[in-house]
């Protein structure tokens, strides 16, 4: 889930990854949700949220090393929702290098976007309502829904 505490500040002008090669564990070629070797969907076995992506990209993030270690242990691609890149680009920072680092991650094939149809949004709404005592924004709700 997205980190939500009083100590979290979106990273700004810090040590961002500058090449696809510096994205830990990123595949060398773009992978897509529907581009498996046999034409079948490539299943993801783990989810990734905005906070983890930010930590992977920002070498000064206190969670960077832990996220890199975890990332190396996971089978790629990871699953995320369309809301996560939206949140990522909102939080990533204002400089071109920060934006480009985020784009390199998004286009690396390390994560694929799960689709949530309009008719399924009621279920995301239900999850957000059910867990209203916990911090769950829309991106979090979409990931919880994809995980079920």
C-alpha cells in the first residue's frame, strides 16, 4: 500500500535512476500483460504500489535497499493498476530527470497494468468503504481489488 504517515515526503531532486539498466531486475525488453511467449496472458505473482516504485527509483529513500532486495526476489512482471502510474507521476517530482526515471520504470516491463472495467468499480468502492478506518486511497483500492 502507499506509505501514509507524517514522515513521508514525496522525493524531490534526489538520486534518481538514470537508465533502464539501473532499474533493479528490470527485463531487458518490454513485456506486456498479453504478450506471453505462447500468446497467453503473462501472470503476475505479486503487486507493486507507488511507494515501492518511488523507493526503487530514489536511491536516497529509506526503503530503497529493502525494495531493491525484495524486487530481486520476485518473478517479473509485477501487477499494478492504472491508478498507480497516475499516482507515481503526481508524486515523482518536478524535474525532467525524475519524470524520465519514472517513465523508464513504467516502460521497462517490470510491471504490467491490470485492467479494471467500469462495472468493477463498484467493488473498489466497496473495499474502500469496508476499510474506511484504514488509509486506502483509490490506487490502494484498485490493488486490493486486483489481488482478490
